[in-house]
C-alpha cells in the first residue's frame, strides 16, 4: 500500500512580541497524530530554521497534501514565509508550475492554468489576534468577509496557480488577548481526524 505523503510547513517564528509557540504546538500535534499511522509519511519545514531551497522544492513534489500553519501578521503571511514561497516556487519553475497558462495565440484567457501540482491538495491553519466576531458581525472590521474569502484570497489563488486543490481550513482567533490553548488544540485534533481518517 502506497503511503500518503504529508508535508507540513510551520510558518511561525520568533519576531517582536510573537514567540511562535502556538504554531510549533500545531506541528507537534501533527507529529503525534501521524507518527503511529502506517499509511502516512510526514516531512516538515520550520521557518524558524535555515532551509535549502532545492530540498524544499523536492518536498512539494513529494507531497500528496501540504499543511500550512501560518500566523497572520498585519493581515498577511509573515515576511519569512512570503520569502520562502517566492524562493521555492521560483526555483520550482518547470516542476511546480510551467507557465501562467496562457498562449501567445490568445493571451487574454487561461491565466493561472500552468500549474503542475494537480492531484495534490492543501490545508491551512491561521492564528489571529482578531476575534472571530470581527469577521462575522455587521459593522466590524472585516466587513463580514470570512478569512478565506478576504485576507486569504490571494493565498488560495497562489495555491490554485500551481495546481493545488483547497481541502480545508481552520482559523484560530483571539490568540493574543484571549487564548484558550487546550480548546484550540482539541479543535485542531478533530480537524485532522476529519481530513485523515
């Protein structure tokens, strides 16, 4: 039986007043969850550590499912994660994607169809200082746009560009001011069970 390959990227790292512990805890849960399961094999990258760009390209090509753990800083991915994606995807030209999908015969159509990662998927978790209600309540900051439809829209399109299919997301809110770590970790374990029977 072929093992399913899981590649986890922990995009958290110490910076300013963010020590990166929450996302490290999610990675620890991944390691505990997948280790006893013979039908899965896991590799991971921690952006708090140095990495080799070509090795990271190979991890993407090896993976069946990518799990991104991403803290949200100023409504975007952390700068080191953006650098990682820029470097790894660019190095992966011809392997992760071939082009933007258009042809010179009709350059107005088919943008975003040049990905080479079809048949693979991804999950994402995000951690926020913002409470959940900031996304849901009328008159609140995010104007009733969900995380996936609003702040993460470019991230999802980036993954679609290389051919990855969105499998699911879990967003952790109010982590700085009102963290409920045990409850959040239980929610994440249930999320993994939902997607990996």
